C-alpha cells in the first residue's frame, strides 16, 4: 500500500503523532521515497518561513497571498492555506524551522553516503519523530 507522503507531511506540521506513526508504519522503502518526503517537508517549512516574513513585514492577507504566489488558487483554497499557515507559524518558531532545515540537510547527506540502505527506514523514522515531537 505504501505511505501517503502528503498525509505524512500534513500530520508532521499539525503535530498529529497518531497519523505520523500510521504513515511511517506504511512506509515501504521499495515503493516510497525518503527524498520525496524530504522535498515536501522542505517546501512546507519554506512556505512557513516566507509567511512568517510576510506577516513580519506587515502584509495583509491579500499581499501575503501574492507574496506566496497563491493568488491563482480558488478563494476557498487560499483561505484554507492562510488558516493553516497562521496556525503553523504559531507552532514553528524560527529556531524550530532551522532545526527542520538542518534535519533535511543531514538526511540528504547521510542517506546518500553514510547510512546503509537497510537501516535508512529506521533512522529516518527516529530522526523525523525526534525533530517534530521532542
């Protein structure tokens, strides 16, 4: 069946431990990609960073949507994304985002060179839980 990468990343940033555990259990290294998940995490963390910057510069919602290149989305999607981002901004401080970015860099480096393939799944699960839930 495999892991739903989008559900996993949504759950990580919602700090939904139960869903994260479920998706990590479903992760199948022969079908699923660590690097695909890392890319989704990077995109989400960067979106939070940009939203944090925009709000810090005093942007209103309309300006923020333009800044985040979301103006072409349907209004109900825009509203949903802004609501999600505002909650995530409160959950993820700048130092915490830095930890997430460091985690991504370390995983990229280690999975390409240091960690044998059979151990990657366990290491990935341990690291992801440590970064988001400690």
